[in-house]
C-alpha cells in the first residue's frame, strides 16, 4: 500500500514563493474580514488562522545560521 511522501526538497526560491503566496492569501482574507457580513468575516478569520499556522510550520522547519567550530561540529 502506498503512503504519503513526508519529505519534500524545496529550494530557497520555492519556499519564498510559497510564503509570498500565503501572505497574499492572508491579505485578501483580511480585506474580506473588514467588508463582509459576520459569517463571511468569521470564515475568513478561520482561514487566516490556518494560513498563519502553515507559515509558522514553515518557519519552524527552517535551519537558521549556526556557528560551526573548526572541527565541523556546530557550537551550542
């Protein structure tokens, strides 16, 4: 039986494109929040929360700069 692929290899440009697209979607939903009826505003707010969660997940999976000792072992 096949299963979902859990490991993805994306370039920095691809991750940047994904993040830009998510930010654009959040912007569109936030404009809806301000102009629509209560039920539409609640739905768009829920979508914004979901998208922010995805942004947080991407952020937490990034490997940030870390100083490396001359032996090749990361410090701290």
